[in-house]
């Protein structure tokens, strides 16, 4: 039986536990890569795998978590390393256990958060996956991913090089979201669109602390769920990292997750064969089947930190239509010139008006769609984190757009025209992109509902043959104009009823129905009201139309899709019969000051405003009264989860540009005045620097002179640099439990030299208790807190 067969059985599947701490106990040096250690000590790896089999694990995980070209030293054969590690696991498992090929994060961030492109990650993962498959793995397991875009890259890579191999993807969460802002629900919905076989969460917390995340995942997922928690959070004892949760209490907490409906259970950092043995034992003692919750499949679109569901139990979805050059001379001219200003303005206006999805169309004569569409999509993602619909017939433009988008966008559209489904369908399937099914074929408009339904059924059958999941399909009911086709509206209603019967969500291009008639908005609104009443779930329309907004939000209340009329009250609290004083959803306010520009991350507007302000104001006054308070407010929003990493970085980049702009005036006013110095480094043996780089950026924004030594830095170099530069602070970062102990080396060396330099530590695995244990002066959970702690330590030095 293969792994997919196992998933269909009622039995709970037990995965193995941690690897890193066990290797350290076998002599792996702190900071040494487990994959490299494994090449020189294959018997140790095989023995650990065999110990997990003996403990009762049904699935072994290969020692390849960091087995990609970004993590491994230059010259290492990525394919061969992964193949050898897979063969070791297969040898240990024999016929008793299947093998999951571990694919961890690269340590890089996708643009605009970082400096790599989506296809760079896909190619790196593909190289690794080829080796794992050659070694005989039974499934690919993407582990500990914190960014939705990178998790998608693992799946796309697997689809390209091993399309028949089962895929599981696991994301790690910090409280209610991942590092880059994805919620458990948004992650699950994205993975369902990608049709992965198993959806998971691992690392970060112990079983009981992970329970809220797991419960949210179970409420959404129609696929089996895997949970692999840590054995609690790490603490430092006698210079070693220790996980305090013992096997029996670990197993008891995991049983509670099984009883909630988790199909697959295993362990992450700090778990051992003893933990898996205890887990197996407790599951055998409660041998009854724990069935998964019954979850209804939902049509959903996602971005990095938002998701929009379509369906009878969800609010009606308004898709904004205005980013379309048809009939817009100025927009057409800008797109032809490669300019995006008006398109971005239209996006902002529609989001402010309550659009949940933005249709993005750049199709006009002389516009290079394959260049302009993905570039506009990238800028929209960078500024708004909007849920997008890419509207094009250009296959290359669509594929490039899918590569820059970090979630599940909508594709507009796929019709029954010859060859179109065969070209676009696999692209949507492999990238997890839902699409609009347009009931057209042979360039003729089917006027009757019967003809449209026949085309819909034909396309659905062809989708099944291409293994395109039905959950990716949104049906356009095809509004024709009633002025020339009197039965057009009634035909739409019949198609809506048909789709509702079979659980298919629906949409319509609303303005078509009233073409050629007076009072078009009145006709459109009436048609929309009638269609919503019988089950229409979305429409493509200009969201700035008052009457349309009134119908949508009033109907959501009447159809019980707006609980306690929350959205209706927010929007219409000051409503009058003439439509005056209608509120908005806040969106983005008009930017009038540099402070607002920084908070909203608008670098271009900030520079324009600063150019005016320096004519009449002191540069230090602008810096201290406008820019510094702005970035401080951004930090507060980040802490309150009003902002996530993309917004934080956008504001930080704007701030950085603003300070650079002011530099000539600042130098004139007070010379080369420098801020307090801080030496930043990722400790020896650790090659992860994403978190450190974000901290550096924010510290610079707050006036610190940052000396960034990079990653894998020995304690001697850190302390020597701090001494030479006269730095008042040292900031240390570590992502791995095996390298966090190196932080104590720097603390010890600072004390030995009698320096007054204060030390701040942080990183995914670092805790406040650990910081206190090693004698660090401060601990920061994230970049915003790092700035605050640094300022507090400076004030202590001065007092």
C-alpha cells in the first residue's frame, strides 16, 4: 500500500520525532549542519531511524531538512546528499515504516520581503526533491515553513519533477499567525487549493500550546492534518539546551489532539524515540477510531495574510473591476508607457470602498502583458496585500503573475473554447489558482440556461480528466443584456440555481445586463438583489457605486451572512435616503504628512512631502517629530497584530529612504552626528539571518549605527569588533537550538574582558529564561521589541 492508501484508512499514523538534539548527543558539534554530519556518520543516522521504528513510528523523516543549495556549503552535491539520506531512512524502515523526504526553508525571503524570486526557490527545491525521490521516499514533507510563498514553492517544485509523489506541507505559527502574517485558516485554504495530500503544523510550541492553531486548522481542512510539536520550549541547563516535556505528558497531550480529529501525530525539537514510544502506547490504549471533523469544502482565494471564501454561508464577495484599460484612455496610455500610478490609485480606491478582490487587467494595444501584468501584481502585493484576480488570455503573463503572488489568486477566465482549458487548466491546478469558468464555446453566446449548463457540465468533465479539483472552479453565469435578449436575466437565475444545487460558487459581470438602457445602476442593483436572493455568491463591479453597495450589504444582513449586522452598521451608521454620509472600510487614508507616509509605507509620497517640508522646517525637527514617531507607531501596530511583516518592512523601507533624503540637511545642521553603535550578528554555526536583518533595518530607522557582521560569526570577532568600534550594545541572533548555546560564548568573553557593552539576544528558539540563564542583559521576542530593549539598555547606561 502507498502513503495515500494509508491516509484513507481509519488508523492514526505516527511520524517520528526530532533529529538535531539526538545527533548532538552523538557527537555533532554545535553549529555543524546535520546533513553534513550525516554524510560522514551514516550509521548514526540509520540507528536513529531504526530507534524510531522500534518505538512504533509508521513514518520516518529524512535527515535533509537543510538539504538545499542555499543552506549547504558550496561544492556539496545536493542531489546525491538527499539521495543518500533517503536511502538510509528506507534501509532502516524496511517494510515497517514509510519515509518522508524532509524539505525545510531555504533561509531566504521572497521579494518584496527579501531578495530571491519564486522560481529561484522552485529550482532549489526541485533539485533537492529529485534526490529524495531517487532515494525512494514515499512522500515529500515540507517542514517548518513560515512564509506562504515559500511553502507554495515546495509544492510547485514537486509538481514539476515528481507529480505523482504525495505532498505534505507544514507551517510553523507564532501565536495566531506565521512570521509573515499567514493565519492557520489562510494556510490551510491555500494548501487545499494546491491539492496537497496532508496539511501540517510543527515546531514552535508544545502540544497544549499548539491546540488553538490545530483546532482552527481542523475547522477548515478537508484533508488529513499532521501535528508535530516540540517537547515544550527549550531551557538551558548546565550549558545545554533541554526540552522539559517528558514522554508521558507529551503523549497524553497528543492523545487529546487525536481525539479532536488529527490524523497524523509526531514530534519536533526535543522529542525522542521515548516520546514516540509513549505516544504509540497511549494511542494503542485508546484504539477507537478518532474520525476527522466533517468540514464542507469552500471555494477560497488567499493572499499572504488574507483569505476570502465564497459560498452560501459566507458574505457576498465584491470583485473590483476598475483596473481595466477598456474605455479608460488615461489608464491605457500609462500602461503603454509602463507606468502604474493610476492602476495603483484605482486599487486603493476600490479597497477603500470595500472590494474584497481586485480584478487586474492590463490588456490593451502595445502593452506587453507578460511584463506589465506580473509587475503590477507585484506592486499591488507589496503595497496592499490585496487578494487579486489576474485577468488575461496571455499564458506567459498569467504564469509569471502566479509566480509573484504569495497565495491563491483568481484567474479570469477559462472558457470551453478549443484548447483553452488544456492550456490554462494545468497551470491553475499546479499553482493552486482558482479560476472563473466561462460557459462559452465556439465563439457563440449561449442565450439559454440549458445551453450554458450543458457547457458547464462539459467543462467540469474535462476538468476531472485533467485532475483539476472542483474546489478551484467559480462559474460566471454570463449576464447578457436584457435590451437585446429579454430572457437574459432569467437565464442567469436558472444557472445560479443549477450551480447552487451542485455546490458551485457563482459570479457575474454585473454591468452587462443593463447595457443600452437608462437608469443602468437601478437595473443592475435590482438584478443583483434578485440574484443574491437565489444564491449568487459574488459579482464583478465598480465598488464605488452607492446603490450596489447598499444592495450587497443589506442583502448580507437579510441572508444572515453578516453576523449581528457588523459590516452593515460600520458602513451605514450615518446613512440617509439620498445615500449621503455612507462610511467606508477605512482602507488607506489620504496621506498629508510624512508621518502618515511612513505609517502607510508610501516611499514615493514621503519623499514628495519631505521635499516640501525641508524648505520651511529644520531637518532634525522633521526627523524627531515626524519620522521617529511614525516608525514607533508602526512598531505598536506590529505588536498588536494590526500590521504583519510585509507592512513592517514597507514602512521601514520608507523610513530608510526618508532618512537618506534628509542626510544632507542633517549634516549641515549638526555635522556627522552618529547614533549609538550596536554590533549585530548571527552566532557561530548558524546561517539564518532573516530575523537579524529585519532587526538591523528597524534599529537603523531609530537612529542606531548598526555594524552588521552577518551570519556564522565567532564570539571572538563579535567582541573584538564591539571593542574596536566602542559599541554600547551587541545583538545576537540564533534560529536553531543547536546554535543558541553559542550566545553564552559572547557573554562570557565580554565579562572576561571587563567590557560594559550590553548584550541583547533573540531568535525563534530563544526564550527570556534562556537569556537570563546565560547572563544576557536583554531579550527581544521580535524586531520591534529589540528596538525598545536597546533603548532601555542605553538609558540604563546613561543613568
